C-alpha cells in the first residue's frame, strides 16, 4: 500500500513555502491540528522525520527536502493529468502528431505551429520525420494524425484527402 498521498505532499509543500503549520493551515483552509496530524501520520508511515520544529517555525530535514523535491514533480504531474482529462472531456486532443517528409525543412511549419498554439496551447504537438513511403505508413499505422509533404494521393481505399501546399524542386 502506498504511504504517500497527494494531499500529504500538498501539505508538506505548503508548510515548506509558508514556514509554519499555522500559516499552511490558513492557506489550505484547514485547522492547524489537521496539518499536524497529516505530517505526524506521514512521518510515522515513512519512518522518518520531515521537519525540525523550532516553536512555531519549522525547517525541512534532508529527508523532508528530498520528499518535497520529488513530491513537487508528482503534484505537477497530477495537476497536468487533471488538466488533460478536462481537455479530453471538452473535445480537445492532449497530443497531436504531425508526420513530415524528411526532405522538407521543419522551419516551413513555424508560422503554422505558432498559429496552432494560439488556439490549442495545452495540446502537445509532436513532429515526426519520415522518409519515402514511411510517411503514408505512419498514417496507416496511426503513429501520426496528419501528414505534411507526403508524395502522391495516398493508399487506395483509405479515404484520405491530399491537398497541395506548394511545390518543391529537387536538384
């Protein structure tokens, strides 16, 4: 069973930022005894002391500093996950992958990428370079969502639409 909870990590983070249990309690809208209990329970569960207490002021121990450092990554990841779940529920993709022929310069997409992030700044955009027939294969294998610079009309029967974006001379 896991001994850490996101609530406990948030409590440790708030105490570290605010410098005392009572200040953390105010920020988290809890009573100080709840903060004390959360820390005491976490210290017992982990078998380590997380804070040195100097009256109302507290300072992280080395174990507490390590927990805080790694815990902040987990808190950020949890926040990011909540955000992605809400975006998916509202119809936005969390990640969009563009397959691009390796003969093309990615700088040609710079303005398009900028415009994309103006409307979908929370969607991760990945660009994958493919060569020769690998561009269409990446679409067929669902490794990419969109192709740029793919030669030809695509595989027959796939229901794909190819639109010209420009021309390129090969020397």
